[in-house]
């Protein structure tokens, strides 16, 4: 008979993917053996927190004690319930009870097909429990502080909640019953109101005096370090502290000294942050929504990773519109496209870097008629790298704001609290009261391309030589403009050529701040962000006359409108000096407008005067038409009457 092999907790730890050398791995194993009391042993008995904090269940005044009916249990689950209750009695987690309180058991299947999670339906108890102050850390803050480190370790407590003691006088309130009888918890169970806050409070107290960089979100504990030597020292300090408070870890679920680690739905590494594919898989496999509730569930899952998606709110706007009150649910092609774009963006999400405090930040903002967006960047390792994308949908009232206000909205709603951020809106300088930001306008082409992507995120415009249309609806047609002719006219205008040179060389000239250069053609940015850039034409342009004629006389939904409406239609395409005067002169000289328009400004009226007295019959006749009348046998409906003014003779 061979002697029994002694239990070695170090054998439970997987170091195959560790970033340590073989010698450092042996040092780590020695540390684990040294602190074996920080891990659950082979008997499976849990640790017991010995600190000053206990979970309390304070009830509201005059509350009715909840006594709920015991759920029936299928035969296949009876053995599992009996096994787990026996184990919890041996571990000192529960005891038999004579409490008047009673909650039913719910057995939930875990991911592993043959294992079950033992839970209690505490809804009745939670309804009469006073809320506790719950201060949970922000997940995004933890991720930002953890990212871009060289080494990571993740520690997992074995049934962490069951290692926290309950206030002795409150144990009876957790009573539950089944076919085996009534029992009550001595340790803190899952599902109680305030239980996560109690565990987080214990963890915050645990890390108060630690030198190591430890980040804890309830029972997720992460250690980060820059060097292997520092990391081993940090692990030693943390394990020592865990032994002191009496809690124990599950060795097989702990990960030590990894270059990257999965935590809180993300993958953290030295390169930065990216979504965990295991978490985005559910988004990628989400079926087509059938109602607004399904859309809200999908957008809720996507929003957890929205910092990885540029212009998230703009892309998701067709879906968001369907969740509004009194909006009929019609799943259109644009909704399907938006959903597929979000899925694609999340499954191919970029790696974001964590911010480095002490260095200036760059915030690039922009807005469209549907959403305000921003990109937070920082120069790291001589590269301007993205920290996060941010966007939100505009309300009905906000969508009517001027462009500068919309970009200010995108700036202040997503601004980072930094002493010296460098904010880069795409238009005019915005006054910011907090901090000492440096604000500058970005007129270079990449920024303008990003503006076009914000406005037309689904279909980027192709390179063309003419602006034309093939739409069969006359009201949607646009005039045809030859871009080569426009480019030639611009190159013959001295001031436009000077502006083009300034834009190409990216000179800091405030005169060209509202202009861009695309495909060799100069455009002016309109006052409203929802409009397209306007082609700049010289004052002596020949194209402008043809453009006015097309817009005013042709059937583009603006045929023979007045001066202001004609000018507004032309301004959507082009702009030039003295444009208002040219449009006004053309409309006032239009023959058809002179005949059809009522205002006196568009026609010449005959002056009013008395008729001269006729000197003979039939010199002047007056006529009138009566009808329509009832149809006569001969098929007539009208009567025309003539009166000779001189003889007063009537003729019909």
C-alpha cells in the first residue's frame, strides 16, 4: 500500500500561461505554500471573516413577517437539495430553525450541466428590509486604472458571501423551508438586499492598508504590477492580509502573473482594453427584436461596451426611435442595418488605452442632427491614442440647437476632469469655466472626414466628377453640377487659390477656419451641422447663372419659388459673394413669375381710371359669365352676357 500523497495547494494553480520565468514560477509556488491558509483545503470547509463588519437585516417598522408557500421540488432535485443542505450544516453556514419567517428554495442550474446553485427566494424579506447605503465602485474607473500594466493576477473567493457572518439576532430572518424541515443562515447568503454592499464594504476595509495596487469589485479582486519582482511582493502582501481576516480563496480559479486577464466583461493587457468575446457573443447572437422591450434589452447589452464604438448614439438612433412612447413598432431596413452595424462594431472593437494622469488629454467633439459625439485621446509613446468614444442621442429640443451649441454639448457632457485638457471642437471657440483648457479649431481633412462619417455613417460618399441624380421622384432631384468645371473656375480665382494653399499646408489661418478642401474643390461649412458643405464659386462664375436657372425653373421641388426660398435651395449646394442679389435679380426678371405672382413687386399693374363715355353703339362692350348651371338638353351649363354701354342692349 502506497503512502497517501500530502495535499499541495500549489498543484491546484495553473501557471502554464503565466508570464514568469521558471525560477519565478517556483518562487510563486513557494509563496502559495507559505500562505496555504489563504486557500480552501481538501476538506472543502470555507473560511470565516473575523473582522468588525457583519451583515444586518434591519426591517421597516410594523412590517408583516413574510411566510411564503414552499415550492414543490422535482424528484431529480431532492437529492441535490439534501446534499447541499447537509454540506452547509457541516460548514457552519446554516442551522435548523424555528423562526416564524419562511422563504422558499430555488435550485438554479449552473453553466456546467451537472451542477446546481442553491438559492433562496428572498423577495418577501427584501420587500420589508430597510435599504443600506450602497457605494459600489464604478466598473469603468476600475478598468481604466487597471489597464496598460505588465502583470495581472485575479483572485477568487470560494463562496465569498458564505464567509461573511450575519448579525446573530438577525439570523432567524433568513429562515427557509423544504421537505427536510426549516433552516436559517448563520453566514450571509446571496440574494439579500444589501449583501453586495456589505461584501464591498469588507473588501474596501481589507485593502485600506495595502501597499499593492489592488482593485476590487465585490468578489472580483485584481492585482496589477509593472515588474515580476514587484508582482511577487504584491501577491505575498495580499495573501498575508487574506489570512489575517480569515477568508479563503479557491486555488483552481485564481490566475497569477498573466500578461492579460479577463475581468468584469473586459480583457485587460499592457496594450489596453477590449471587450471580452465571451460577453459580446450574446450580443452577436441576439435575435431580431419583436417589440420595444426586446430593443431596450439589446441596447442595454450594447451600451455596456459603448465606449468602444465611435458614434454609438448615431448608429443606434433608428433603434432608439422605436423605443419612444406612442411610436408604432415597424422593423424597417434601417433598423436591421443599425443592429448589424452595432454587432459588427462590438465583435471587431478596437483596443482602447487607459488614461495616464498628469498628461494632457485631447477631446474631439462633433455633432449631427441626431447625436452628439466625442473622442477622448491622449498622446502616449509618441502616438495619439484613443481612450474612449462617447456619444448620446439628442432630444427633440436639442436637435434644433445651433452647431456651436451642439458641439459644446458634446464637449461638456463627456469632458474628463483633468487640469489641462486640450479640447478640439470642429467650429468656434467655446468658453469652458472649469480647468484651464486649450481650445483650438481643427481644419485638416481627417477631421472633416470624421464629420462626414458622423453625418453619413452608413454610406461614405464615392469620388465623383459630377453631382447628379437618378431618383424617379422629381421633388427629390438635385441639379447637375460638373465638378471639373467648378475646380477649373476656382483655380482661376486668386482668393480661392490662396485659401486652397492655406488648407493644403494646414496653416493656422482663422480666415479659412470654416472651409475645407475635398478632391481639389473648396467647400464652406454651413451654419447648420445637418446640412452638407457648400461649394464655393467665384463672383464672376458662369456656373452660378446656370445653377440659379436650374433651381428656379426646373422641376426640383422648388420650381418658380420666391427669392428667399430659391436662395435657400441654392445655398444647400453652393455659395458665392453677392448671391442674394443675383438670385433676386433673376427671380424679378423671370417672365413666368411676372405673370403668375400676386405681389406688386413681381408685376406691372394698369393704373386705375374712369371709362370714357362711348359716342356710338358697339364702341365698348361689357361681358360676364353666369354658371355653372343645371345641364340643359343641349348640354350647356354657362350663360355669357354682353351689354353695349352706349345703347344698354343685352345679348346672350
